[in-house]
C-alpha cells in the first residue's frame, strides 16, 4: 500500500502533537508533504521541525497541491468550515479538529458535500480510537453491564485566560471546546440517535461565552446522560457507565484515556512513546487516530465506523439545542467583516 | 437538665436504628417512654427489645401520653403529615423522617403549625449532624475552596423489589426516598434559597413512580447543581463541591459519611459503636441527630440551625417542581378510601 500523503493546515499546538503522532510511523506508511499557515515563518519553522517537504503561507496553495492525499485541519474553530470546503472541493480527504464547525447548518453542509464527493471525511474525535474505547465497545457489545440507564461525564479545568477558550471571535466556549467530548461519550454508549430531551444551563462570561455548561440528555427509551464541562474549576474529568449489572469508569483524562475500571477491576493501556515534546495531555494518543484514518482510506471507507458522520451530526444537533437554551450564538462572527476573525487564526 | 422523654411512632427498620442510637446515651439524658405501632404485637416486641416503658397500638394514645416530650415518627411516607399534625397539636416536639410529606402544601402547613405552636419540629435529615458535615460547613465558611459554581451528588442502588420504594400508595419514588439527600447537599453549599431553574428527567415504573431522576438546579448567581438518584443501578454515591481553589468530596455514603477528601487530603471521622444490629448503613450515625435535638430543646430552639424549616420547605418546593416536570403526583393516595394506604403502614 502506498504511503498516505499528509498536508497540514495550521502550525499551532494541536498540529505539533498530531505531527508528533505521525512521526511514530514509518515513511512507507505516512508521509508529511506540506504545511500551510498564515505566517510564512511559522509554516517554515514547523516544516523544518517535523521534516515536511514543503511549506505554504496560503491554505489555497496547500489545497491545490497534487502531492497531498489528506489534509489535517488544526486551525482555530471559526475557520474549520471554509477550510473543509476548500479541501473537499479540491478532492482531498479531510481530518478536521473538533468542533467541526460552530453552526449546525455548516456541519450539515460539510457532511453532505463530503458524501457527494466520496472522500474520507472525519471530525477528529480522537478519543474513539484509543484502546480503552475499543474495550468499552467490547463490553457494551457483550452486555456485561446489564441494562444501562445512566451515563455521566465531566470535563473541567480552571482557566479564564486562554483567548481561544474565552473569546467569541475565536469560537470559544466550554460546550464547543470540551463539551463535545462528554456528548460523544454518551453517544458511544446509547448509539447515534438524537435524544428526545435536551436540558442545559450555563454560566457565561461578559462576552456571552459559556464558561460552564451542565447538560442533561434523555433518549426515547428513558436513558439519561448527565454531562458537565467547565473552565471555572478543575473537575474529576472521568466518565461513567452505570449498568444494572455493574459499572464502567473511563478514568481521567476520559477523552484520551490510559485506564478504565470495569466492575471494580482496573485495566491499564499505556500510550506509545513519541519523539517530540507534547502540548496536550496524552497528545501522543493521536497515533490511534492516524492509524484508523489510514485503515479507512486504504479500505475505501469514507468514514470510520467508530466515529461516523451521523455522530458528528448528532453532536452538532445537541450543541445547537444547548446553544439555544443558554442563549449562545456564533452567528455574528460570520457576518460583516470576515477578516476580523480570520486575523486571529 | 431533665432527660428528654421519647415516644416512637412506628416499629420498623428505621425505628430500630434510631432506638439503637438513643441507646448509646445515658438514661439521664434520653429516656425511652413509649412506642406505638398499628399491630399490638409489633409495638410490644419493639418495646421489649429496646426497653421502652410502654407500648401502644394506637398513634393517638401515644400523642396523648403526658410523659412524652418528643415524638420520633418513622412510619411510611404517606402517614407523616397526619401523624405530625396529631403530635404537634397535642403539644409534642416532633422529629419526623424524610420526606417530611409527599405534598408541598402539607409541608407548608406543618411548618406553619409547628411555628404557631412553638414546639421543636424537624425533618430528620440526619446527614447534617455528622461531624463531616460540620467540617464541610467550616470549610465553606473559611472559603478555602474559592468561588463555587458546581455541586454534584449521586445516590443509587439496584432495587426494583422493595415495596416502600416502588409503590405509589406507600409514597415510593427515588426522588422522595433518596433524592432529598442530594438536594440538601446542594443547599448546604449554596444556602437555603430556591433555585431559579429546575430541570428534571426521570425513568418511571409501571405505576408512574420514578426509578431514576436526574435534576439540574441553577441559582440566580449562576451556581449549578447536578444531582441523580436511582433504584436502577449501584452508583458511586458520593457528593462533590467544585471550587475554583480546589474541591471537596464527601465519600460514599455521603448522606451518612465517615470520610471526606479536601484538596486531595482524606479525613476520617469514624462513627461510634452501638449495642444492637443495624438495618441501615451507618445507622448508628443517628446519634448526632439525637444529640442535636436535645441540644436544641434544652436551649429552647424550635429548629436546628444546621437544618432549618426553610431548608425543609425549599426541598419540598424543588421536589414539587421536579414532580410536575416528570409527571408524578401523589394526590390520588390522599383522596377516596384513605384506609387503603393506611393498611400498608
């Protein structure tokens, strides 16, 4: 099988960790072709550090590069939609960081476009490809927990400073940044169906961005999920499945885990070693996502069975309902002078 | 100070544990005068086991006994209201098991009546008198956790068999039986104010009784509580306070605890030894409630400052709103043939 040829959009922290993950594979499997960033110097430095063949100061140039099979998009949230369109329309496979977009309508359009074009397309919910999530799926399939009616998950840290989390023009919001991890956990258990009830309350900052959000979901069979995300306090960021025959806990950090406890017995699945310093906790765990993307593309799949387009869509639908209930909208950053938000990339 | 002279209504499991708690004190402090139950044999057996002076097969007779200062009511839920009225109107102090009543209107009437009569009156939320709850109050007063915006608590076990939990005519419901413990925990942190928002979803049995209920509360300052109670699965029944400067966890069983962890440091407060077998987990912890009741009465207080009438009322108001949202009502057991439900006492 030919190596998968990668292009990167963005040269920030998340791109650092994703390139580090790719670096654990041989060049016969994954090839780092080009990186694009708004600033030429940033792109060049990144290309040098991670041994990319080329660098661009234009996303368009990267999208047109015929040597690239798949583009990894790791820019700030408000850019995701336009960059995904650019890549898909130029015939690239795409792996785009979460949240895929800030608007339900954009997510719907992207999925439709990707399916029309028949390219591999995925929101980078890396959690799903960790060995522990595979174990969770095994146990759910085996039914070892009995009937499950409650799922809980919390994700919280204390940070009211980081611009990309706090500012509306950068797509900040605890819901959009980390809340999606709690929602995907519930969907992993109950399956990709829209809940019947969505209840949300939030604590917002002066810009109207949610610093904390507490969400209750209930599906038509009665199943409940209680989810919380917060930038206001360090929470025990683990996730639980409470079955009638026992419980399963994915330990903190549940979104990129190394440990779980099933019916009182703890299992460890250590992550691989990597060559570079990481920016995010367990960032090396992106290796599993890299592997899965290649497996899918090699097999002609346009989505991973472990995190489907349908799930991306349901997360966006739930987030849309939550946003309505807590009075949060990103519409204003998509009207008027678009250069305003592009500056912050 | 004269000994406090106790009468008991009911001779079931909870009465067993409460009598056991009283038995840890000297007869110069607490005196067991009489017990009343619907069946003469039950009352006699209970009186013999715990060395009560008298037994009655009539609640009225006990309420009229001039040798009694305070009545402990431990019957099933639907009787609480009438028995409280009976005792208060006959000039007794009253300690009544939770839930105080099944209807907001009843709780409002009881508190009004007790305040008019000037007798000590308390819903038996024993949790509040444990040494660990005193420690929680100390830390909250000291402000050591910083600003607090999230409180979480879960209480769950797997039992779909026990009649008093499952049956509407016995006042069953996870909300009424154990949900109150989660609500009182949030009020301990945020203070006795009605939240601005109450959101609830439930899973109900064929009778329409909630087997699980998930509640989100939000106060006007933004503070959130996420609470869950369930008869469908064994949950980690602990409670957490998440502050900006650190967290405090009251370990399972948080409603009658021996351990807490404050900013990573675990404290133990073991419970006293008792003479009889217990029916409920840490039932001996009722000793703290017994102590507090005597302290209040000796000092002429009509309510404990650690669990006030106002808190009882707010719990009832929250429960009332939850019941409305989940479509649960106990009204039918108060109309028509009242003997029907009395039978089950």
